[in-house]
C-alpha cells in the first residue's frame, strides 16, 4: 500500500483498472487457487484488526497482484506490469514476453541505465498479426503447450485460477487425434483416452518425463528405451506422450554425442509442435540443425537452419540491440554460412553418417 501511495495518479489508475474488469471480478468467485479475505484474516491478526474498508482495499490489491503479475528472469519475485497485465493467455499464442538476456542487461547497466529499466519486459510478435487480431501470449511453458487440452486446462486452473477459452481449447478435434490410443487396426480408431483415471495416470507419467528431461538423471537410455517400446505398444505413433518419451531420448543422445540417434528421436516432437501450434519452434529446429551438422548431413542442416531463419524473421525487429553482439538471426546466418563453407571445403556434400 505504501508503494502504491507513492505512485503517480496515472499509474495508480492503471493498476486500479485491473481490478475493475470482468475477468478480475470472475476471479473473485473462483476459489480454486486464489486466497479469500477470510484466509488473510486467519493468517494475520494485524489484518483482521483493520477496519472493513481497509481490509477490502488491501485484499483487492493483493488479488490484483496475484492475478496479473509476471515473473522476470532478473527478479526472484513476481512483478506487476499494468499494460502487459492486459495480455490474455492462448494455447496457440502469437507473441511472447521476453526479458533482456543477462549479457544484454549487464551491457546496459554499464552504459548507465537505471537498474529499474533492467526489469522491463518486451512483448514480441512471433508471427504476422493482422490488424485488429488479439495479441496473446502463453502463461504455460513451451513444453506444457504440447500437452492436450485437459492437461493444459488443469495447469491453468491450478496455476492461474481460470478456465481457458482460447481458440485452440475451443477447437476440440485437433487434440483428440493427439490423444488417440492405438487400436488393433492401428492409429486413430479407438477411444480418446479421456477416462478420468487414465488421464490421471497419463499426467503423472508426463510429469515423470518432464522431471527426467530437466533433471537428467539417466546414465543409460535403456530404461527409457524400454518405456518407449512399451508405450508404443499402447499409444498411437502420434500420441503426445510417446513423442515426449522420444524427445527425452533425443536429449540424452545429444548429450552423449550420438547425433544420428538424437535426430531420429527428435522428429516426433517437431511434428507435434507444428500440429499443435501451427508453426515450428526455432529452438528445437536449431537443435536439429546442430545435430545434423554433427552427423555430417550438411544439406539437411542447411534446410533446417533456413527454416529457423524464416521463423525468426517473422518476429518483431530485434529487441534490446547491443552493439557488437549477435542477435538471433545473425547467429543462424553464421551457422548457414559455416554449413556452406563446409560444403565448399569438401567440394560437395559429405555423405551422411
Ligand atoms: C493477466 S490477466 C489478463 C487481462 C485480463 N483479461 C483483463 O482484462 O484485465 C489474467 C486473467 O485474464 C483472464 N484470461 C486470460 N487468458 C484467458 C483465457 N485464455 N481464457 C479465459 N480467461 C483468460 C483470466 O481471468 C486471468 O485470470
């Protein structure tokens, strides 16, 4: 409250407006995640001794912050950006929120920038956005966006307290195929795997995989290869969970310098991304390009980097340009040039290993 009272009237107004919209009012009715005034009263004797109107003001301010704040890589706490707080979530977003990278931040700090400016965020378009179309970002991670609707909706409900009504969530059929379990005849002709107990089983398995890919406890891929084999007896080849298994294997092989296997296991997740989000993810395609270079397949690597460059060029003009530092497009151009140099040096394409 003290900090709020020190702000300019226009900034105070921008923040107060956040607690007047229908979404905020709806969130007051959702007790799934958000704390109630009673929770605060029982947690803090000081709070319950304040008069009713002050309690209401503080509680509303805390809920506004809870519903609208974002994290920033440079800050350990959540921060409130009154304008960015207006951006809704979509499971097929057309923009991302970006923080300047630490090296850029430090360069700026040395050029005399106010520390508070380092906490700025940028809203970056990742595709052409026609005039009048809503700009959306994802409140979920890139990995979570590859999960089917029930899982995504559950994550949004648990983490942010709302039921998602984005265009992708309303488009049910797209996900149904990704969740199809294998039948005796092959892909696509049995149920959707939607029974509650099955979904629970599937999500704990998915969490297990995410943990595996993040914490990297695997010393040998045998366990995962066995999981992949069992899973492919039950799940259709296009099932998102099977693709996740292969992605974890791909990361394992990448770390263990087995590029041919890494590329082989990467492809499923690239297809899934294209299908779920309608576009390629530059980081995973760059990963594929790097593995193809390692494998010695320069023509395919060139194709891959060219796709990455095309995707990156769709993004807003480079944000936070720092003289003397390569921006993402330039880094990919360098990789394209080095692939071409490799081709010239070998007087033709080397054969794939
Ligand atoms: C950061 S605010 C976004 C701006 C908010 N719509 C407004 O007008 O102030 C987050 C809130 O917007 C709503 N919201 C955002 N994305 C949504 C979506 N895809 N489906 C339903 N509600 C959404 C939810 O109420 C959520 O708690």
